[in-house]
């Protein structure tokens, strides 16, 4: 994960019990193209990564949250012409595992924070962040600083103590 990972997640730990940087056991990252098919790519990447980490039992909840975060980035955070400079794809999914936590973080080029809508169970849209809040233990976002522009929206899952 390197320097980018620590930059992406530094504000996430505020208010949580401290965890040593050396406790990171796994991390994986996936660049996503600026198309809605990216949600399917993100789910596949999540499934494969969780299988490698022997955390398949978390897939349903984590994949739902990843889907919502990536969908929000695709829908609200991309410029009208996201292809632009030919640089790295503008949206990136990060999955990080510690002994007691799993974090999924989606980085995108927008500096605008996510807006939680009114959660109407019958509505077709506007429930994404409500679902993220419901299925993860906590979530948040922060703007990026330095050379990285945009923001990161993250969700944290506490890992069960009795994993096999």
C-alpha cells in the first residue's frame, strides 16, 4: 500500500483505538475505469481479495458497501470528461486488512463530500450512504492533501475474533 495508503487513511483512525502500522497484514488496490461497469469489476476484485484473505463470510456486506461507494464515485465525483489526460483511472478501490479490522476505501477526483439523502425505503436512489452506514461498523470521508487531489470515502468493518 505504501505512502499512498497511509495518506489515504490517516484521518480514518481518529476516534478509534490505536493500531500499530506494523499490524497491517494485507492490502490490495484496484484502479477502476470511469464507467458504471466498474461496479462489477469492484465486486469481483472484492470477492477475489476476501477469498485470498480467508474472509469470504464477509463478502455480502463488504460487496454491498463497495458497490455503493463505487456507484457514488461514478455518479457524483467524475468530471464530464473523465478520460482527459490519459493518466491513471480517476477512481481507485483500496481494501486493507488488519488483525481486527477491514477497511474499504474509494478514492475519486472530487473534493465535494458525500451527501446523505433521506432514506426512503421505496425510493430507487438516495439510499446508498444509508446502506453503507447500516452494513459497516463506521464510515467517513476526508479530502486528500498534497499531490493527491480529491477525496476518499471509507467504511470500516470489525473482524470477528473467532475467525478460522
